[in-house]
C-alpha cells in the first residue's frame, strides 16, 4: 500500500518539475532572443 502511495507522489513531483521546466525554458529562451536581437542592431 505504501509503495503505491510513494509511486503516485513521485509521479506528481516529476510532473510538477516537468511543468516548471517548460515555463522556465520558454521564459529563458525569450530572454536570450531579445539579447541576440540587441547585439545585431
């Protein structure tokens, strides 16, 4: 029983990490693109 609960918790944690990584990567890539455009000008 406890192992099932542990698996569910691990999956939730992994998913939360995955979601935060997606949002962070989107934000960081936007920052990088802005910096690249400034250098070109």
